[in-house]
C-alpha cells in the first residue's frame, strides 16, 4: 500500500491546495483587519489627541497587528498539520510502530 503515491501526480493546484487555501485566508484576514481595525485605531487616536494619519501611523499599527496574528495563526496551523500527520501515520508501516496499530 502506497500512502503518498499522489504526491507527484495531479495538477499544481491539487498538490498545493492547502497552501493556496491558507494564502487566501491570510489575504482575506489582512483585508478585514485593515478595514475593521482602522475605525478602532482612529477612535483610540482621537481620544488620546494623537495623529490619525494612515501613513505611517496606521500602517505601522496594522503591520504590528498582522505580525502578532500571523505568528498565532502560523503556530495554530502548524500544530493542526503536525497532529493530523502524526495521527494519520500512527501505525503505518513507515512509522515503525509495529506494536501500536491505531
């Protein structure tokens, strides 16, 4: 039984569908954070009598928020992928778990 025989078969989209889906989720999240975050940030800036300029003030804030979000989302996705891989391969001939079959 060949578990990963489809790795070299299929189109580019089929082989990289998870990466493409995660990329589009990231882009959608970035756009949503840009538009929804500006109103909150602008309100906070007005209360503090600070500048509400998009360049560079809001852009710096947005990049910071996206970096924090990206790190959290990346670790979450990485854990999901690693646990899914671990559970999928547990007991397979490649894993070397001869006594543990599932």
